[in-house]
């Protein structure tokens, strides 16, 4: 199956009352594990290259790797640039095979956020590439605090940008290592009432599994970004591999030993967001 755009997986999810997982990639092993989990479940998956991933591995390499996995998969695989902060970063992703880009204008005045997102949509649309944007600011555990999404700004973004998805801040927080009951359902419902786009929650690792399932099946949140939870599974598996064989030194063998655990965690997430 060929790579899919974000719109191609989110619109059916919104219509069907479920959500799709945006899983944060840091290297070959986790990307492979995510696609294997998607094939095991028969569900689509979004491979996400965030700023850290792109700093570690050049975008042209990531684009080829993501497309290689997507083009051989039996399920839809979205190749997504996450948290790009400029038109140039988005353009680079589009030029190197990504099927979706997320422009993070959350720190900009709403007028500038809308204007820049609209410019990216104009570049992306002819290439068949989807665009996700953000209104409000999703904060970080042990870092900058959040600013909740204002419904009046969200509706302007929805109407004026032509974007395919909207990331919102309703109590979700990046880089949480423990789930917390922080979702402001009233704030989310106000955004849903004012907009029509598929909604995205970043910081999905900090949302308890039962709450993620309830949001996936009972709201217009169609995409959850999840990274920390998967990195923790990777780290635990790597430590076990080293403990089991303290003399081990082969990089391929050590990193390969993490794939089953990461695949199992990804599989649970995919099924959970489907309401299973």
C-alpha cells in the first residue's frame, strides 16, 4: 500500500468515531515496530518525525525511510513532519516524501499563525500533502506552561487556513511520564461546537488509557500524538537486554531486542484508540 496523507486517515476516523495514533519516531527500530503493530491490528498509523528526530537524522534520509516502510505496508501509513516552525521546514519535508506536515505556530499571534499556515497549505495541497496546525499552546512537563485554546481563535483558524487538522490545548501536556487526569472536557466541547476540523491532542502519553479511549470514541479528537510512553518501553527493553547479557556490544542486536516491547506497546495504543 502506498503512503497516505493525514486527511485520508483522519476523515474516516472522524466519521467512524475513533482516532489514529501519531507515534513519535527516533530511529529505524521504533519506526519498524510501529508499522509491524499497525499491520498486526489492520489499522492505519502515523509515523512522526519531530524536531529531535530531524536534528539527529537528516530529513532526506527520514523521508526515504518512512516512505520505504509505508510503501511496503499492508495498511495506510502517514509520513508526518511534527512541530515544524517555519515554511522552509515544511517545504523540506514535502520535497523529501512526507505526506503530512505540522506547522507549530502556537507561539505566534493568531493572525501570523493563520497567515503562515495558509501559505504552507498553498504549497502542500498541490503535492497532495496534508497540513496540521495548532492554536493555543500545549505545555511541557517540567517546562513551559500551557495556554488553553480559545474557541474564537480556533474557529478563525478553521475557516481561514484550509488546514486538514487542528491541534488544541485542553489540559494535555507534552513529555508526561505518568498519566494525569487533566483534560478539560468543557474546553474541548466549546472548541468542537465552534469548529469542524479533525482535532489533535499532543502529549498523549500523559492522558490515561481509559480517557484516551473515551476521547477517541466520544469526541472529535481523531489523532493522539504519543512518544514518551513508547520511549519508556524502548528504554526498559534496552536495559533488560543489557542486563541479560552484560558482555553484549553489538548495536544491531541490542537495538533489535527493543522491537518486540515497542511493538506490543504500540499495538495496545492502536487498539485503544479504535475503542477495542
